[in-house]
C-alpha cells in the first residue's frame, strides 16, 4: 500500500543495507518511523512491545527474526532457543507459532552452513505468501460488497463497520478485513467505513483511520460502544473484522470487543464476516472459549493513553485515578454461531468444521 504516494510493506528486507526494516507502529498516525531490526533481541522487543502487531505480520516478523539469528548462530540449539523466546512474545496470535514451526521444520534437517541463506529465503517467501493471501481475501470479499451494493440505489454508499486494525499494517500488505474495502474502493463502489476506536490501545483510531485517510476512503472514527446504536438505525450494512486465531470449528479470537460487535450484529440482522489467511487457523483447537489462551497485557494500556499533546509532541497521559488498577485482557472469542462467514484466500465458507474442511480438504481436523 502507499504512504505519501510511495509503496510500502509493513516489513521488508533492504537489499542495499542488508537489514530487515519495519514501520514502527507505536508512533502512528502522528509520526512515520522506519527502524532496523538487526538482532534476535530486537525482534523479540518489536513483537512483544507492539512495534509490529497483527497476527499475519507477527508471523512474518518472527520468520525474519529466525533468519537474522541463523546468520549469527545456525546451530540446533539456536533454532530451539529462538523458537522459545519468540513464541513467548505474543501467545494468542497463532501465526507466530505457525511461522516458527515452518522455519524449524525447514532448517533442522539442513547442514548448518546452509541454514542462514535458506532461512532468509523462506522468510521472503512467507512475506510474499501473506501478501497474496490478503490480496485474494480482498478479491473474494469484494463479491460480498458488490452484492450489497447491487441492492442499493445507484451511488448509494455501502456502510462497513470494522474493529481494531486488520489493515495492511497488521499484515505484510493489503490487510485482511481492509482488503475487501480497498478492492471495493478501487472498483469504484462507494463505501464508507465506521472505524471503532478500539480501546485500550486505540488501533482503530491510530492505525485504521490513518490507513483510510491515506487511501482517501470515506470513514468516521467512532467510540467502541457506538456500533450497536448504528446497527439499530440501519447505518451498518456489514461488519468485517480480522482474527488472531480461528479454531478448526470456526470460533474466532480477535481484539477485545469483537464479541460484543458480533452480538449486536446478530440482534440487528447485520452480516458479520471474519477475514483471515489460512495460517491464522489453528487446526489443533476446537473450542475457542475453553482452549485459546488470552493474553493479559500491562494495565498501563488501560490507565494511560498516547496521543498528540498541545505542544505537538507525542506523549502519554494518565486517564484514571492514582491507585486504580486496570484489567487488560487483550482478546475475546466470538463463537461460530455469530459469524456469517469466513473470508479466506480460497473463498468464503461457513464458520463450521464442515465449512473449513470443504475449503481446506488437505487438513485433517482433530
């Protein structure tokens, strides 16, 4: 996608410097910063402290982290240790484990002297595969938007609500939930996006709104609790969200607050879609509520907010009384019964064991 007219991915290898670079998302939308990741420790920090975030991007970043470490130490012990330290950074996002397992399976049978080059090549492939997956999610999701638009008066806008940031900043490019929006916009279909602020880290306000601005897509930023009201008054035609982990039976784990949007959508007969590349499916888990570990993040994310201060600098302010602790579960699980459909790179399927099995017949469901 583009930043000030220039093409960017969220992570890339700079062949001129020989370094992996990322957009440091902590400073958006007020500052655009690019940083180098040159050590395993830097990759750990980037993932854990959310310089990068979003399940697909976390997976790609982990793959590059393995590759960078292999250039330093390509031993079996290093592979095992790298898997461990990177996996501990964000336990909920399944793409992280998928990428680490993929890299480990590739590298372990190889002679040590071949591992560094092979790891970097595979990291490039994982990044490229993510881009194509997300592009195809947009192609398939576009058909849903076209169907909604066809039922409206010519030129009448399609209103889409999204939660958190499942945009190109959460992937290597295109995004998951935003990919159909970008495709619709490029196809000339008038769309308008309701952007949830997404407390506590405000990824909607900081990132999704910035993406929509950058691509001239009409949108409004709303507080998290406004979605149900808008649905009641017919101002939402569909909901599209992303996911950090989807079970083999179709339950969806996503940013905290997604479940409430799904409940409101069901009550108002608004279709609720989840966009996901296949590495986000955890084929080992059936019951999302019972089996998916929910990351508990630092309470300062609840008690403090970051933004542009009156003097123009970016800073943090406390919004709670001194001594009041914050509770901060980072994700919730939306049961499959509330999901209209899953938009994958292969097409759209029911959020069910049968739907996923038909879409991915090569997978053996537990």
